[in-house]
């Protein structure tokens, strides 16, 4: 949901927007939504992307304000097209880096401002549940029941966003396992 806000309200909100493309450490671009309009994007191959970025921001109403987790996730999706991310944590950045690096070349030094080397290693090398794949839940967060049987759908709940899944799981009395399903359908323990 996008809501209208005064210019003063927008200027006081904190939105840490980082640029990260794997070549160097994540770089903080701004911490205020009102400054997004000042971001300049140059690409070695296609040139100046600033007008496209500005159009994406204006078209989606992000220069006016962002309210709620779903709107922030939508905003992050637009940013990701430009190798940017809103309010990242170490897990967000490591997951981005996995599209550029393999496990023999983890750039630990890129994430030192966000987490420890051990956290990066644990996220990068998460164990996954190899007893079953979840083809129908790719790129989702799921809650599965412990009495799993191969070939039987035992997923109780699924979510698009980690925050929703964790909050639901923590607030409900559920006898289940919280998993992150990757784009191949493999489930990783959170």
C-alpha cells in the first residue's frame, strides 16, 4: 500500500538503500526516501539508467512514501533490478552474492559491516532437507509438519516473505518446521 505523506514526513523516514553488485562491498547510497530521486545509475554496457530508475520510482509512487511490509518488499523488488536493496541484513546480501559467487570464492570481506564470517558461512552453507523437494513452493517460506512422507504434500502454510513466515511461526502454536525453499525446490532450515 502506498500512502501520501508530507514532504517533512518523507524526509525524516529512514530507508537505508545499498548498492551491491559483487565487485566490492555494499555501498550505502542514502538513508532517506526523499534522496532516492538524486541517485544516478550508470551501466558500462547500456549507459545512463537514471531516467528508467526515476520513472520506476515515480510510476510506483515510491517518491511519495512507503507504508507496510508488502510495499517495502515491492520497493525492494524494483530496487533489485538496479542491484540495490532496502535495509539489508547479512542474509539478504549473502543470498544476492550467491548468484555471482560459488562456495569456493565467498567474499567474506564484503559482509563484515553486516555480520561475522561465521554467520556468512552458515548462511552460505545452510543445510537443506534432502528428503523431499517442494516444487510447488519455489522461492517461498513454508511451514511443514514433522511427520513428512515422500510424495505427500504436508506443507501447512506458505509465505512470500521471511518476516511474515517468522512472525506467524513464532506467534502460533504450530508443530512444524520453518523452511526456505529455493528456486530449485530445495528446502533450507531457517
